[in-house]
C-alpha cells in the first residue's frame, strides 16, 4: 500500500466533527421519612454526656420527663438482658433518686455488652452532673464519674499474646 499524501490526512482531520456527548437523564427517588418517637424526643432540649469503658463509647442524652431508657433504638431491658447489667445502667439514676424523672436516649458502639453498660452509666453520671452540679459529690463517692482506665494489653512482638511466650526448649 502506498503511503498517504499529507493533503488527504489533513483533509480528514478537518472533516472530523466533534459531537457533544449524550447526557444521561437520571431519575431521582424521594424516600418518605417515618417520624419515630426517638426522632420526636431528640427535637426537645437535652443534656449530653459521653461515657467510655475499654473500647466502648456511649453518647447519652437526658431529657426532663420520664420516658424510660432507650439504647440504640431499643428499650434498655431488651438490649441488656441480664438483671446485673440493668442494675449497672440504672446505677447513676438510682443513686440520685431520679428513676422516673428523666428520659434517656443512648447510642452505644464498640466493646462488649458489659463494658457498654458501664460506659452508659459513666455517660449518664456525667450528664446528671451537667444538669445539677450538686449531684457531683454523691456520684463521685459512688465511683460513677471516674473512667475505668483498664484496657486490654497489646500483643508484643515474638510473643503469642500480651505476655504468653512460646514454649522454651534448651536445644
């Protein structure tokens, strides 16, 4: 095949037209939002406290008026099934004799269920102190305002766990 002359190549480049790309039309879906009781509660004035234990974090909001304790959209007695953990959760309110006077809404993440209960109690105690500074003395004496610093120890290089070493052999 003979090589093409520069005139033909040039003419093809001139003839080439740039067409605009087709624009795709996308449909927009509108979702209906259901208003739940927790959404209605959150519009009211609240006091917030954050509690922590191990790797658990609890964001606690207390509202005036008794509505119970809600944890991640569930009742606390459903979320914490054992009586021991329910007593831990109620601890700060019982210490101040405020059982039915506050509505509590909590969002918890991380850790195990027991450390989540203790994080919730810590956050609730902090929120109660913000509500009334006179509560601080009794809650501090009960030990609810102190963050428990005990954490799982990290694994070290060359060991199987934090302190467990592989079996030693002489030869």
